[in-house]
C-alpha cells in the first residue's frame, strides 16, 4: 500500500531532524591508549607516603547512584569542598579540567538533592546502566573524561587546576557506584569506582604530579584483595582500613621479594662440584639445538641478513682501527718484537676461535689499552733484568692461563655476583671516559705542536666522523625517505662516516696529516722477521717462576675485564635468551692466551664497549616515551656467530689490503673513539645520575630509583661512585710516576676488585638495604592490562 500524503512530510521531517541533530553533535574525540606498568608501591617513597596520607584524608563516597560522569564528579567535588581541601570557587575549574569541556551540571546542590546520589535508599529507577541493559535504555553521557587511567572495574581521571597552586600536594576523592556502569569510558567497559585526582598547574616534581598519584592509585585498585574488600564494605572507614592493610601487605611482600635469588645469584651460583660451572655452560651452550640456532637463526629473513651485513661492516672498522693503533704502540714499546702484523694476526685468530666456540659469541675479544700498557711494563722489566723479552712475555701469558683455569674449575666466577651494577657502572664509565679522552688528547697535542692547517684538518676529520656517524645513527627517527632506507643509513652510519672523511682527506692532499700505520710487508710474517715460535727456555728457571708474579697481575685483569664485559652483554635489557657462558668463555680465552704467548702475539680478552654494542647493533630497537622522556628498548635480539666469524675472516685478510687501510687518516680514528665513548654512556645509570646533579629537581624523571630513594641519598650514592671513578682514573693514568719500571696503571684491576668489598661492607653503613636494592636494579618493564587514556 503506498504511503499517504500525511506520512510523507513526517518522514521528511524526521530525516531533517536527524541530519540537524547529527550536525549539532560534538566533534570527534582523539583517544590514545597505552599500557601502564604496575607500580611497586611498597618500594617507592612517594607512593607509600601518598597512600598513607590518603588513607586518612581522602573522602570516600559509597553507593553513589549518579547516572552520568558529571554527577559523579559533582558529588566528589562537594565532598572535597566539605573537607576544605578544595575552594568552592574551584569547582568549575576542576570540572572543566577533568572533562576538557565546560561543566554541564552544577556542582553545588542542597543536602536533600545530594541524598539522591549516595548513602540513601537505592531506587531502581536511578541505577546506573547494568551489563544486561540495552543501549537505548541507558542514560546518555554529555561529557567525556579528558585524561584518565582505566583499569579493571575502575577509572581514575586526573587533572591540574590553578586553584591548587598554593600547595604541592594533590587531592583525591573516591566514589563507589551503586552498580557497575559505563560512564563515558572509551572501551565501553563497566566500572565500579571513580577516583578523581587534582593537582596544581605550577611546576612540581614529577613524583608529585597528578599522573604519578593516579598511577599509584591504579596499583592500589589492581590489587584483587583490596578491590574485593573496597567493593563489599558498608562504611567509608572500612575502605581506609583496606588501604592500610594493602600497604602493610605489600611492604611485607617487598621484604620477601628482596630475599629471592636475583639473576646474578642464579648464574654465578656455586655448584660444589669440580668444574661444575664449566660443565653447566657446556651442556647449556653446546646443546645441539642451541648451537645450531647460533648459525641458522635469521638466515631466511632478509631483515636479519641486512642486520648481519651492517653489523659485520661496523664491527670490522670498530676492531681493525684500534687493532692497528695498538699494534703500532706495541711496535714502539717493544722495539719491533711485537708489531702491527702480530696484532692483526692475533686479533683474527682469537676473534675467529672465540666466535666459533664461545659460550656468549656476541662478546668481542680484543687487545686493549690496559694490555698495551702491561706489555710496555713487561718489556721494561725484561730490560732491567737483562733477560730476553719474548720468553718472559710467553711465560707470563702461560701462568695467566693456568691461574684462569684454576679459577674456572673452582667456580671462582661466584664472586662476580657481588660485582653488580655498582662496579659495572663505574667500569663502563671509565672505559667511556678513556675513549672520549682519545678524541680530546690528540687534538690538544695537534693544536700545540702542528701548524694551523694540520690542526684544522685533523679537527675537521675527527669531528666530522663523529657527527656523520651520530646523525646517521639517529636518522631512523627521521620522517625523510622510506623506513628501510632510513634504517640502512642508520645501520651503516659508521662505515659511511669513515669512508666520507677519508674522501675529504684526499681533497686536502697537500696537508700532511698522519694515516693509520700499516705494515710494509705483505703476508704472514712477523714485524721483525723473527720466527713465530718463541724460545721458551731462553731464560732461567728462576725467571720462569718470576713470571708467575706478572701472570697473577695479568690474570686479575683478564678475570675482571672478561666477566664484566660479558655481564654487560648479558644484561636483562638486551633480551638474550640462550644464556651466558662465563666459565666456558674463560677456558677458551685461556687456551687462546697460551697459543698467543707461544707464538709471541699480543693477548686478547673481552673488550668494552665493543661487546655490548655488538649485541645492541644486532638487535631491533623501538623508541618509547616514559616519564616525559624518550628511550629505546630492544624488541628483538639476534644471537648469532655469523657476524663474529665473518668479521675476523675479513680482519685476517686485511693484511693483504694494507694500501686501502693506509689511506684512512688517524684523525678518523679519534672521531670513532668519541662515537664509541658516548655510545657507552648511553643507558649508563651512573651517567644518568650524574646528570641529575645538574638537573632542575622538578624535571627529574620519576624512574624507579627517583621514586624509591630520597634525592639527597641518590646524590650521595652517585658522588661515592664518582669518587671511586676518579681514583680508578688516577691509578690508570699513572701521571704521577714517570720514568720508572713499575707502572701503577697495572694496579687498576685490583682497585676494581676492591670495589666489591666497598659495595658489600661499606655502603650498607650509609644506605638501607631497600635503597641499595633500588639503586642497583634495572627499570622494570612489566606491563599490566591497565591503560592510560589521553
């Protein structure tokens, strides 16, 4: 039947009204949701204080029957005004800030009207929307929360208002609804509790911000026992009591958690068996499935192959340039008995063997500055004793290997559990400072002794290398070009910088700046033309046993450097899955040292910062924002032997490419050292805390130790570490003893070893166990199902 004339206008009118209503509706909302990790309230100073304060002062409303967010907020603001925590004239500010719009309803009403909202007889006609109600029957919300934390059964809107600028404390009010309701929640979930947090607009410490307090309250309401009690009690005082019970419960739990074995406790646990740790490493790392995966992981993934390629190129330059530089120093210090050829062959041999057999193949073994100093001292000793250098050198290495093997079979790596972050941070900062100084010192020397044009070109090449490398490293964050091109430029940044600055050097060919010192001969021959095998018995028995003294010194250096470097590779944030191999690695290094000693080649051990940077170079990382600052985290780790093996094959072949290496300016090496040094500081907790000394307190990031330790205590801990770092630098530099046989720089491994009793027996006199626990642990990354909505 066709519609009547009477029906048509009605339909048109209805359609027009619908269109009019749609055009008058509010703009679309931008909602941004991110997971929020659970706070350890018991360990945080501010979080614990805030909950303790709120258990006494926060108004708690029960059986609130308001059907819109505005009415709930109105009731909570009234309660704050009654307790004189909020000025009456601030209600409009608060409502507008919480909703991001002008308030819809009045926040002040008579006592009779407020009786309709809570603490009265429940009327079924005014109950909030239940889970089984249809959408058409539900009351319509006229506003939306501006900023809030949304959890299971609760929502915590938070805002800043000018009316509270006279105080640093945030205020809180809690409402328990009469039934589960959806009050404008973005994901349509049902909530039972609404908790508002208001704070001052003026700048305060981040730990005192409304967001941090809302985060603390979110952890409270995530606790199942507290939530159950708060949901079922009939008096406001019982909710406060449940809060105090929660504080007591989590405090007891935190004490128990501190007694749980840490990762270091498990890794370095004594087995009580002969070579028990070594056998455990063998079973773990040489298990067929694990060892096979070291070679095959990622071989079918183009992204992994690009990572392997870029890491190999980066690793080649990162190793070959300092290897040639240290080889040249050894040549000068030993009158050519150890030189560049021996150093390159030693590096290729040791790196290849270690990459194939190591328990942790991401660790890079190299000859290092401390080893170069040690070799110089041994040469001076042999001259003073009037004995041949190479046999004395060889027996020193053999004794070193014997001592290391004794440490392995007795599970001596057990003591590294006491090393911890306290010593790791100091050692890593020292290495960073040494690399940075190798950029600064040559430039100062060039400014003092070279002509102006030589100095300017040296400065240009060194600084240009660093700037290109660092700019390309960060280019992946850019919006220019395609993502794959940005990533490739970032991965190959160091290589591009070296090649570019070498090209710039060729453009100024008339200016004489030094290049890398490469051997004149081509082939596997020694620098001086001596035989490769060292005549071990060209010295007397007394001097063979005298080498035990120098071997003990060198073994201490090897033991600490090898293990600390490996510990930095195996840090939790690198997300390696296959486990470490500390004992296995020491055995392999010991065997390598014996061979190097017999052949008269420079020794090698795990090196910083190459080892942890190797792990990071292979990984996929993602940026994230936390506490208002940007960080990087590993999202995919790659544990492979391919990069180490290929790199050291190329290093071995580099002897045949001396002409190409000889055109690289030495000043490019200085810029690369600066890049490595600053890269080592990135993520170093000691360096981060040093920066806090010069940071405005209100700008402190509320990370785990800032939230759990008083600022003055953090600074005291930092100053102790800095003092020990200066002591270590003082001994390492040896600048106060000149022209002597004994070099005090050899004592620096013992100084590092002394940091362990400092941490175990001296620091506990100044800091509580909880403070030391917070200052020596990593930032937690556990994420709950709670979300923050902006």
